[in-house]
């Protein structure tokens, strides 16, 4: 038996530290029943680890931000007038709709909009909003939102008849229209309105929404949609803040201004916690910090198996603002720099110099360590305002990643020149996303050659030996990995997309999130095939999808021969601790057996059994 090398590490497998919720469960014996200390609790999918307490800022389904803002006494009448004007505008708009619907569809259908007008003329509802503006001195958007939410809650609680249930969606519809009107004259703006320690609650967050958020103020996200590999989760992980995704109805249940505890480990959200629960969070954090300090002592030792096999552990970076902070982590380099975040949330493309500045900053910050810059992977859920005028029916099967780059040679070559110029200042590797054919790879490489020629003509410096790698993200690329390897200096497996495209699981869809299984034998066999093809051609094979930080996967990936794992920094110390407890021979044996299993659950059982048999402590 191979004993753990660091069994002296206390607390590493302390079950109560796995999540704040398990800590609370554990503390029941101390007489603290969590139920007595919050208003309500919701459950979602754990998207990014961490625990945060903060005030809610709501980003509505209708793409509007609703903040609870205080207003001055002197501005109350103006705020009420602003509200009345918005309501009148929506009534006028609905009256137009009634007219048109009567003429084109029929009287019965027009009744829907008649009911909207009645709602907006309801003195009770309007009066409630106005009283709240006056008494609480809050902005109209917030007060109207709350008044409607109270009505929706009542319908949800008491209505059994589908007809009455439908009234709730009419209320939501009317609310969205009035909020849009209000936003039109004084839009809520996250940059301006967010106070520190804010938890953003939204139906869904696009990567550009997420990237727009002031990272010094946002301490957590909650979304109705999404799964652990959706980009909102990935961004939250890279920002080091907790996120809960796939929490259906969170955005219609949690109100702006409420206080919530976000447990990004378990997916629990505690709404309106009292002081007892807040104190529990403080205590839990102290214990966690203690454990983190212990793990950080591992910073200076390599990720090496007990028989001396070295695995490189690298970082995934999303936002340019993170470069300096991330470069302080004791890691082997950057396995994935997602450049598309430079391209999102803006109306123009970043020019060559702007990109060059960011890539050079990255290369210099990591000094000798390799940094892998991926060409822009816009598309899918990462929509650029500049590009996507028309929404696509199947964006993940549509215009995305290398397809966009190849279709826009000017944009692509601008990026390639910027990366090449940065390569003169450090150890830069380039990588292409979502390659599905040799033809695409050859075209992309041809653009690299042309970009070099363009720089030569300008007498600009670059690393002529810069490595160029291919991401393996689809079953197609696995099946032609032998051929792709001929034109690649390395492979990097994007398991988020490989799982999505192999198992036909939309990585953003909470309804199928539970089926997103990185231990599925199909996935392990595809990875195995990729490693064999890469090594046969003499090139290294890395993994940079979220699978890389899963403990079960780590042993399998090492056993399958993966040369390096790249992930958000949070997972690195734990993974190092794990890798240092088994031998390569053990991992190879377990991986061989895993390839023969029938289901993902069988694979997980096998690895967990291997952990317990060898006394391996897991994070
Ligand atoms: C992946 O697909 O695993 C990957 C790393 O790329 P992204 O998550 O940016 O699509
Ligand atoms: Mg991908």
C-alpha cells in the first residue's frame, strides 16, 4: 500500500469543511438548527466554490438591472412622477397593442393586453409602489419590482387553477415593460449602482454581463440557468468568488436588497440570515483559512507522484485584470488564456497594440514560465455585440471560435500578430479552439505564417519557434488526432466542450446538468485515444477543461498519461496534495480498469475505492 506522503496534514479531509452547509449540519449537535436562523433556503448547482454574504442586486429576465437605491427626501416627488410617466407610457403602448390585436388576431386574444392595462390602472398596486417610494425613500424600479413580486408570490401560493397561475406571467410581463421604461430614462448601471459586497442574482448571465461587473464589488453570483461548466461558473471561479447556477426561479424569488449567504460548495442559498448564521459563516471561514494555510505550505513542492513522475499544473486565466494576481501563484505557467474576454462587452474590436499590451503583460508577468494564449473563442454563449446581430438557433453548433477567426482574416491576423509580438517577451504558446478538421488547422497555421511575414516586413521581433497547439474539443478531432498531431506542437483537451459535444449535453442547460459526466467511459476512451495519438507523434497532451480540477479525474488523467492539467488557481493546492499521494503505476492501473467500465458511476466507484484502499486523503 502506498501511504499518503503528507498524512501529517491535519484537517485536510475534515468533512465539515466540504461546504458551509455540511458545517451547519455538523453544528446541529451544538444546538444550532439552521432552519431557525434564516427566512428561506434555495438549492442550485454549485458553480464556483466559496461562501459569501452579501446584498442582492438583480439582473432581470428582461435584461434590466434592479438595484435598491436610496433617494433624497427632496427627490421623492420627482421619483413618483418618473414612475407615473413610465406606467402611462406602458398603458399607451398596450392600448396600441389591443387595437392591433383586435384587428389582426381577434377580440379574445386582445383581452390579454386589456388585463395588462387593468393591472396598470390598479390603484392598490400603484398606491403600494408610491407609498414604498415615499416611506422607504427607495427608487421606483425597486419599489415597483417588490410590489409586483408580492402579488406574484400570492398567486404562486394560492392558485391551483392554471388560468390563475397564468396571471403571474402577466404580472411578470407588465413588470418587465415598466422596468424597461424606467430604465430608459435612468437606467440602472452596475458600474454606478453596485455597492461593495454585492451578490448578483439573474435569470442567466452571459459572459459579457459577467465580464462587465465591477470585480471589486461583486462577491457572488446566483443564476436560474447554467451548469458547472457554463462560462458564468468559469468566470466566477477565475474571479475567486462563489457562484450557484441552475437554481430555477432564484431571480423571481430573491428580491433586490435582500441579504443572502451563497454556499458555492453545496449550492445552498440562505435568504435573510440572522446574526447567528452570520457568526457561523465567520467561524467556518476561520477554519477554512487554517486549512488553506496548511495547503499553501505545499506551494514550493512540485506536483509529483510518489514514484517521481512530474505533472505540470497550470492556470486558466480569463480576465486581463487578473494577470498580476494570478502570476503570484506558484504554478508551472498558464495553460489557457481565454482571449475572447478582450473582445466581449464592447462595440469594436481591440486593435493590435491593445492586444499586444495585454499579451505582453501576461508573458512578462509569468517570466520564464510558458503562457498559452488561445485565439478568440467568441460564439456559443460568449456573444460579441460586434458580431452577432442575429441570434442563432444552435449557437454551440454555429458560428464560433476558429470558424469566426477563419472567416475574418483581418481580425484573426491582427490577433496573431499581437500574440507573435508578445512572444518576444516571454515563453508564449499559441492555441486554436474548436478545430474539427485538418483543413481548418492548416488554414489557421497558414495565417500564422502570413502574420510572421507581415511582422518581418515591419521588422518587428517575435519568437520564430513559438509552439502552436490544437484544442481537442469534439469527437471529430479525437478521431483525426493522428492527423492533427502532424501539424500541432501540443494538444490541449477542452473537456467542457468535449463532454458537451460527445454526450449531447448543453453545458449551460440546468435541466441536463446532472448528465454532464466527465467520468463517462466515452469521455475517458476519447481522452485515452487523444493521448495515444499525441504521444505517438511525440507531442505533449494537456487538459484545460474544468475536469482537470476534479479529484477523481486527476488520478485517471495522470494514469492515462496526460502531461499537464490547467485550472482556476483555487483547485491547485488540493490537487497537488492529491497527486503527491499516489504512484504513476497505481494511477495507470486504475486508469486501465476505468477504461473497461460500463458507466460513469462504475468509474467513480473504482477510483474512490482506489483512494480508500491506498489511504489517500482527498480534498
Ligand atoms: C473547454 O471547452 O474545456 C475549454 C477549456 O474551453 P471553453 O471552456 O472556453 O470553451
Ligand atoms: Mg471549449
